[in-house]
């Protein structure tokens, strides 16, 4: 599976499971909210039922995922322009849409290198859409599970140069890890081999914005979703970045992170934070 500037990528940690259309999956629900076609009736039905509980209903949810995508773009541009980072490791990337990490990064610098990692078989089936890099840049897709960071790092190390800073992107994935999964331990393992100057960027569903409605939305998702959602407070999300230097303005709602001039958006039940490794 190769295109301009891209390398073929075998499975990184294990063979992906068969596509299961009997239960909703997070990547396919997200794809439905973004107007994609890589979803099934079970995903659409759950999305309509679960997001009816949140402020603005299903249309509010669609606006929220668009805000999430826009934040991803702003963050990638920040990494290239302000932090001087041209290597990205995007874990839990989801089904490809417009303005993927490599597209944004390679518009900024043609030689950007991006490794995408996901464990969802539907995402894997659409991975060829991710592998469209510039001739100077490199894009790679690997199957991997954040529960086991070491194979991810080994696979990423075939493309990324760990002697230079890397931006690790955990967008919309950590709320699928319970406290028992110990996400801070997994983050530490991911960041440990990376040099000073590397960044970790996370987004996470909030328990303390529109609290009751978002809790009901999560309950409805958890009743039928293959994955389980764990909501966290601002302080709990900030704790996931412990040991890193927070990039201003710290942990904020996604619409408040380096917003584009003249753009205002409603309150978002999603936290975003970026931490910089200094040693």
C-alpha cells in the first residue's frame, strides 16, 4: 500500500480483527458525524440516540467534531511553525477525512514525516487514503494498540528519527481508557524514548462541561459501543500531561486553543492540552 513519498506498512502489533457490523464502533460513529460513508446502520442509530442527549443534539455533535478537526489542524501548524517539529506520530487516527495530519504538515513543510496508528479494521481498510504524501515527505500507516506502546514505537522508528523531536498526537483516544488501564503509564512509555523538544497533544471528553447532559451521552454510548467511554475533569486531563511543560494556554476547551482570528464557537465538552518534553 504505497503512494507518493509513502512506504508500505505491515501490521505493527497484530492482525486486525474482522469488521464487526453488529456493534457500533467509535471510529465509524465519528465518521458518520463528519458526513463520511465508512459507517453502518448500527453506528448511525447509536449516534442519533446518544448525541440527542448533548447540547444541540446531533447537529451540535457534528459541529463539535468539526471543531475537533479544526483544532487538529491548528495544532499541527503550531508544531511546525512555532515548535519546529516536522515529525508526527498520530495514534488512534480514525477513518481518513480532509485535512489529515500529513496534509496539514506537508502544506507547511514538504518533508514532514507522519506515522498513523490505529487498531480499527475499518480504519485499516481505508488506510490507502492516508498514504498520499508529497515526494519529499513520508507517510506510513501501522496497525497498533495503545495498550502496547513498544511495538508502536518500533514501527514508528522505521520512519521517524527519534534523535529529533516528534509530536505525538492522541486526539480523542484517551477517553477510551479507564483509570484501571493507567493511561499515564502508557503516555510515559510513549514519550520516554523521544528527545527533548518533543510534544504530546491530547484531546479528551470532559465530565465538567455540560456535565449532566454529557454524562447521559456517555451512558448511551457505553450501552452499545464496542469501546467504553470514561469522562474526565479538567484537572484529571491536565494530570495526563504531568512531567511535561504545558504549552500556553494550558488545558482548555478545544475552541479556545489558539483560535483563528475572528472565529468564535460555543463551549465544547472536549479538553485539549499540549505538553513539551524538556529533558
